[in-house]
C-alpha cells in the first residue's frame, strides 16, 4: 500500500514544476482540471486508454484524479491504482503531490468477478452480511445505502483497488437517492451515523476528508424530493465532531445546460438565499464540479470542447473540474488552456 496523502508543499511544488496554475484549498493545491474516470466501456481497451491518458496528465501536471467504486464495474479504481503505483515506483511522482478522490453509496458491480450490480448486491453484500435488504433505498433502477457497514466495506475495497493507505477525499455518492426515499428527517438522522463512522475513518488514517458528490441533490428546489441543504449537512458534521469535523467537499454538475449551481439561489444560509457555489464559499466548503460536457450533450457541431471547459473553470470558487479523458490528445488540448507561457 502507498503511504501518505496530498500536502500543501507537495502539491504546490508539483504544479510549479509543471508550469500550471493552482487552485487552493486549506490542505492542498489542485490543478484546474482533474482526471474523471466515469464513462467508458468495462473492457481492457478503455482501461489502456485511460491509463495512458492518466500517465501523460500526471507526468505533466494534472494532480487530481476522481473515481468511484462503481465506475466501469470497479475497473476505473483499479486502473487509477495501477498507474499511481507504477509512477510512484518509477519516481515520476510522489504521493504528497497527488489528490485522489473516490466515492461510495451506489451498489457497484465487479467486472473482474463477472458480477453485475444486482448479483454483487446479493452474493457479496447481502450474503456476506455487510448490509441487509432493508438498508437499500431504491429509486427506479438505482440502489443507494447510508448504512456505515457498507462504507466500511467499500472504503476497504477502494483503498485496495487504489493501492492507497489513505484516500484524500471520500464522497458519499448521489445521496439524493436516499434523501428521495427517506425524506429529510430520516436522511439527516442516518447521515449523523454515517458522518460519525467517517470521522473514525479519518482517525484511522483511511481517509483525510469526506463530502457529498451529487447529481441533482444540491441544485434542486428546496420543495422538490431529493433536495439536500448544504447548511443542514454541515450542521450534522458539526454536531458529530464540532469545528474539527472533516466534511470539507461537495461535487455537483456544471455545464451550459446544467448551470443551476451558479445561477439558482436555492440554498439557504444564515437566512440568505444563495447559489450552491455561493453557499459553499459562505460555509467554508470546497466545491468541485463534474460533467462539463453534460455527458456529451453540449458538444454540438462547431463548438470547441476546450471553450466549454474554460467557461466552466473560470467560475470563481471552483476547486477543480472533473473531465473524463481517455485520449492523450484530449489531455494535451485541455491542459494547454491553462499552462503558463514559458518565460
């Protein structure tokens, strides 16, 4: 297992050496864009493409990688782990230079074990006494859990896949699914138990920080099912661990078609209505964004992906934007927008 975690010194020096601007959090600096690993087929060909793109990006300054246990049937986490191990062993990067985030909460499949999510749920999670059927919150085909016993299992598996002793950011993945099923009172109550568990994971050195990675949860209207209040989530964290809590990050989609995170004042903070981005800044939470191309839906003929990406990343207060990149040429193009001119 690779020891250590991202540090201010390591991340700052890495970005300076690679001639890239940085985005600052209290604990580390990040590149303006991160390697996202969501889309793609669950096969060796796409794994090879992802790994080649990550090798190039990491060697040239992208120091943030975002993944999830359910991405591509666990292949994405495993791909990230292979590249991290390889590049650290070769001395091309150091652990302190890299920010690694992953997620749990959605029932995954395991392509290596030839298990689709439904089979993984039954054969591994239920028959393994990790969760019970009653722990599941279902919305259509989506299955989500908040039970800490699942996260204990998932964090262990993610650390193993990633070859990491410590994960920098661990997100609860799409918690709005559980919110839709449970309603606010039961959701925030269960979140209290989960945050208590995650604080223990911090003390154990398995994670450094935790947060929420959402799709619609933070950008819906407050009256809609599944809406999550950042202020209330922060109150839960403070109730669990006081001012020393480790709930520090959120993630939400932001692109031309999904711009509610910056334009819709749906989050109430201290009696004021703010956008998600404004609320995060007001509360001291660091936001990252996903889906800059809305899963390809904003890529119309004649539109340059780079211009769409720049439009998103120029919003003040965003720590980093997750970009799925399976080709080295796309990494070069995207990084070229941010690299300082050589003096």
